[in-house]
C-alpha cells in the first residue's frame, strides 16, 4: 500500500471506532474520516523544526521562538472562552484560552487573542489575519475542506435548554416549538438538517434570554455551554437526545498546509490529554462557572 493509502486506511479504522465527527444524524458518517486525514498524516511527520523564516505574511509564517501565535476566538462560549476582568490572556479566560496560552508558552512563544464573531473565524484564518482558531470548534466535514484541524481535545454534544416545566423530552418534540440557535454553530446545522424552522442569534446569551423571557421554547447549543447557562439562570433545564445529536469533537484549526504549527499544536494536545491537563482545566472552569 502507498503511504497515503495506509494512512487513510488507518484513519478510516479509527473513525469507525471513535464517535463520528459530524454533529447530527447518521447520514454524514461515511465521510467523517476525511476531516482528520491531514491531521493524522501530519502527526506522522517528525517534530517541526523551528528554523522559522521571519516573515510578516501569516500564510508562510512558521512558529518561531520568541514569536507570537495569534489565536482567533469568539469569547461568547463559556466555559471555553469568555471575557472577564483578569483572564489568562488579557481579558480572555476559559478552557481554550488556558490551552492556547500553554501551547504558545511551552514553545517559547506568546499567545495573542483576536476576538471576533464565530462566523468570521475561518475566513480570518484563511486570510492570514490569525494563525489558528481555538473556539470550541467542532470538526465538521465542511470546515475540514477549508482548514486543517488538530487532533480533537474535547468531546461534546448538542443539547436542548428548555424551561423547567417544558414538555420537550426529545428532539422530535421541537417540531411545533419555537427554536433558537446561535448563528454558524453546529446547533444551527443540526436544527436545519432536522427541517425545523428556527431563529438564529449572534450570541448564546441572547438566545437564552429569549428563552428566559418566554419568547422561544428551546435553545439548541453545546453541552458544556448549556450547563453554564442553566446554572446562571433560574428555571431552566437541559434535555438530551443522543439519538438525534451525536457527539462532536472540538479541535484547533490552522490554515491548510501549515504543518509546522499543526505539529506543534498536536504534540501539545497529545501531551495535555495524556497527563490530564485538559480534563483538569475542564473541571476547574466548570466548577468556577457553577460557583459564581
Ligand atoms: N461547537 C460549536 C461549533 O463548532 C459551537 C462553537 C462555539 O460557539 N464556539 O459550531
């Protein structure tokens, strides 16, 4: 077998064992392996050497000691990224922000954050405005066509936030309800795929306010963020439906072909998964959220 074929075969086997990389339904499973093909191929190569060319063009910039990695995020997604008085990187805090800071600093670099709308992140990455995206971003087939994803660092799922007295018990119960989603999130993709009408908001907090104020019946959003909103607002609960919403994997995105940065990120994630750093951060930021 050619090397590329071997890698692909390995990835297909891994993808079949692991949960699917696509958010909803089972129809998209067959192509899920595509999303990680490049990642796996890249991790096979040896350590990225750091003889980075000094260039201002982010498209060609390789990670170099003393340099800066500019991560794009959308700091509206607690506990992964949010704005606070004293964050780990300036005013930015959360699981992703701590991971970004560690990746940069462990490689003798500094992490900078550019905060923007979730929808703009991949375009900004493609334009070279940012070096990487860390934003609780789910690997999807469509996104993986535009950018390269690191190995996954967190598994989540979409859930439904409803009022405590709601009769919604499954995704099918949303059929005649008013559904709120956040623009560009995988939750929107899921509800759209289900064929239900919905209203989309720019921020999770806006959608949750609609729910609290009785203007919508259900918000579909990622599990850990949903838990944070439910703990922050009285009278809400989470309804899960694993048959309708499959697991999703969060990963860091880099420009297609930026193997040096991707290798650096993959090595860091691999180590942080193995030594428990990422699960510790998840516990720390989830507890911090519920103590507020
Ligand atoms: N995981 C979801 C997605 O990738 C939401 C991410 C986010 O809002 N930061 O679409």
